[in-house]
C-alpha cells in the first residue's frame, strides 16, 4: 500500500510541474539571409537556400573626351552630314519688307558713270570759264595766287541769240580779249567777277569733256542712304583732270598732271 501511494505522489508531482512550466514554442523554419522564396505547389512560399544571381552588367558609353580650347576660340555648330534631312529653318527678317531693296537702289554706284559732254573752254588772266552744253551751265574757275585751283562757281546760261554779246568800244588791254555771249554776260553782270577773273587771254575753245560725278553721303538708323555733296571729275581741253568739290565749292587739278 505504501509503495502505491508513493508512485501516485510522484505522478501528481510530475503533472503539477508540467502544468506550471512555460509552453515550448515550435521551432521556426530557418531561412538563409539573401534566399528567395520559391512558389510551392499549393501556392505557399517556401524558403530556398539558392541566392539571387547578380544583375547582368550593361554597356555604359564612355564620356566624350574633353578638349581644352584656347582662350578666345569660337565653337562653331556641327553641320549635318551630307544626305541627311535638315529641318527647314525660319528666315530672320533684318529689314522691313522692301526696305533692303530701297536701300540698295539708293546706294551710289561702285564706279561713277562717265559721260561725254559738249563743252567750251576759255582761259582768263586768273582762271577760266567752261560751258557745258547739256547742263546749260557756265562753270567759273578762279585760280588762287600761285596755284592752279581755288573757288569755283556754277551759273545757269541765260544767254539767247539776239542778246547783247559784248560792250562796244570797251577799251581792252593789248593782248587780252573781252568775253562774249554767255561768258560775257556772266563776266559783266556778276558783281566782282570781272575784277576777280580779269580779262580773257585766249579765244573760246570747243572740246569734248568727259564728266563723272561721285556721290557722298551716310546711312541712317534704318539703313537708308542719305546723299550729300559729292565730287565732280572733268577732263579739260588739254586732257588734264579737274576735280570739283560740291562740299567746299573748290576745284583743283590732279597732282599727277
């Protein structure tokens, strides 16, 4: 009887100890770090010990080489290769419509237009007179002391046939002449001209004058050309070249004549 009680007491103590001890958790399924989950047949994820493969390398283009440009260099744009389609570009309008053509029309010619005119030359003590038939003008050339050049004047030729050609019985110094017709009228009627030029010292001499005009001027803010006083060039009876400045109203002979 005593051994049976002892056995039952041991069983009770064992049951009491198991009831008081903490419950032991079920062991977790170990997952290796870096492992991927492979789908199972039932759709549940199970751990695998196979690591993920590294990503495949890609071809990265090397950067273009850096070229050091000298100071002040200008980098021009790259032109398209032959045969490639170039997109049309929008033209840039620099001038208003018609302004460029008007500007080009107003520009002076690159070289002067030379024309031949019928002319008459008469020399005086202190200058000369030239009649240009096509202009119906008389050009008076006054010579400054000591040189062949000086002021010049242009007058309209208002002489007509039947007008007084000269002053009768006017005492003329020996070897000199009184100018007649158009030259005489200018010589007599313009104040001070008779004293400035003196008497004619030769007869009238017809000749063919080559005459050219060079225009001068400046461009305005809109690109228009504003003509101003220019320069005349004339071959005289002795083939010398005379220059006439409209800006200063002076004339002279080319230095190499």
